[in-house]
């Protein structure tokens, strides 16, 4: 039982993989499926750069084995946009919520998760919501602004990419 | 970063888990639920089990149910799922508050209540909170099922009464007739998010008097502890008279200060000071909730 055949539905597309038990989900996504938008930023489950949505919930894909995700529905950063950017992505652009961009996929994925549960978070709630994500560049200021802007845009019923 | 090889099994029932634990008794087996304590240790090389047995999909171990005198939580219920239950917040507000303080959003989507208690990290939030809540756990072993109160569960650092071939299946907290107020005050490590010190205070109030107080602390000693001196100072006091400062002042009473954890983050002396401060803060917060004048001030 050291190797398993699994099925991952990622961004709407079904994939059949054979993976070692010990293969982390983040490595299956990046190396087996070529979805390198999800980043590995630490070894300690602290940084959140690996955040994806698993069956609708934000999770740290570095702290799961791919076998645990068998038959799950996964959304990675690549899966957020249609023809136009998701409002959260567009807001990060407009508010300059990034510098090097390494934490950004994880920040966008956790922000989207936060807003789906709390569509109108205040400053404290946003900062608490991104506690699982570390940024070494920005000091978080513009990240928080980006999430506020995204909340306002989504609340207005803005069409993606407006 | 890369765990050693292991065999992975997914168990569908508690019975199947018990059978597999017996079958693999000669190998190192770890139960896997949320994995957010276990997997980091496997990635860092601290742990290298031969077999991982995934119990996270066992229906009987998941979910919250409310009976007249108790709230039951399946052991593999995630923190996020627990937080959806108002009945849990009403019955055990300090425990509920501690669940809300665990880790971060992503961790709370995967980590489980049973895993937290069974792993018994000295800096985990739930052991102290389980003590405050007067929680009881169900443990299933080869000889059947037994119930263990939180007071008897935590034995030392990463050590509980759950045996190597046993499964913690359920956590329950009592529902009482008295009005219950409680909270969890935490000094989180800025890097790890674990509790440098965490204090859970639960007050049961009858006719304006604290009939029963239970106070649990995490992060101070090698496992969760009750702060009985603080409980004594609060019990039998009118909630209008109870003094948070007096509670904080006795937080260290009865604790062997030579055993207080000391590490790169905090000396034992600093942890002791944090315990006094966070006890005072927790008591102050609960009293503000419980006092009738707080309604007047609205």
C-alpha cells in the first residue's frame, strides 16, 4: 500500500494519477499536473503559499498527502479566472497587493475562501483571515486593501474583470 | 520536507480500524485524521511511521449532536465544522472560543478536535479548554469502550491515556441548567501560532453567584492543567464582586515553577508572568459577558 491510483478533479478537469503514499498534494499538483501556480514557501505549514481549495475549503496543500485527496474537487489559483480575472485577482492588481508575487496565489485563495464565508469583513477580520499566510515583501497593508476592495466589488455584484 | 515511505490505508469503520491495529501490531502505526500535527512531524523527519491509517472518512466519528444534557463531537470533526454549532458555543463557550483560536483558517478546515486532544501538544489550545469545559472522551480499545474525563486524560508531554492500539472516538461536554459564560485568552507565538500561554475560563452562574468555576491552562507545563487556585478564588463569589486581578494573582499558586516550560520563545519566568496576565484578562472578559450591567451599558 505504498503506491495508489487516485483521481483528482482539478479546476474542473479529472485526472488519474499513480502516486506514492508519501507524495504531498502540493507536489502532485505542481510536478504531476504541471500546475505550478501553487507555491511551496516553507517546510513548516506556516506560510500558506500552497493554499488551494479542497471541496470548497481553503487548505494548505503541503500538509496533505495526495492520497488523502482522492476523489476530491480541487481549485488552484489557475482555476479562479474564466476569460477575465476573478474579482479578488483584479483587486490585488488594482491595489498593488503584491511585490514579488510568491505569496500571492495563497493569499488570493485564502481571501476568496474568507469572502465566501464573510462577504463584508472589517480590517481585523481580514487580518485574522490571512493569519495562515506569510508575506515577506509588502507588510500586508496593500493585501488587506485588496481584500477590502474585492469585498466591495463582489458585494456590488460586479462582473468578473470589471 | 519529504516524508519517509509508508503504507496508507483508509479505514471505513471503527471496527475495521481496531482490526487493522491488531493486524499491524508489530509495526509502527499512526492514525491520520486532519494530519496537521502528524504530517509536519513526518516532513521534518521527527516521525517515520510504517503505516498511516486514515480514519477521517469514518461517518460515525464525524459530526456534532445535541442531547438534553450533553453535546457530542465526533473525534474527526474539523474545527471549522465545530464552529458552526451554536449549541456547542452555548454549552461550552470557553472551549468554543479555544477552537476558534486554533492555528488559522486553513488549519481549522482540516484539523480535528479528537486529533488535538489525542496528540496533546503542551502548547495546543484544546487540552486546557477541555479541562475548563469538564469534557469527557470515549476511547475504543481491544477490550471495548471506556469513558475518560479530561481531568484524567492528559498525562504528560504528548502523553494521554489513549493506548497505542486505541482510538479516541468522541468528545462530549455537559449542558447544565446554570447560566454559562466562558472565554479563552491566548498569547499566541507569533511564529507558530501555538499557545505560549492560553487560559480558558468557564463560570456557571446561579442567581448572580458563581456556583462553579473551571479554569484550564495550555502552554505552561508539559500538558494542559487546571488552575484550581483561580477556581477557588472565583467560586462562591457574586459576579459583581469577582475580581480579575485577584484571580490573576493566584494563577501560579500550586504550580511547581521549576516545571514551567522554558524555550527560545519564553523563559519559565516570562511564561509565569504571561499566565498571571492572561488569567486576569480571561476572567475580566468572562465577567464582562456575565454581568447584568453590561446589558445596561449597551
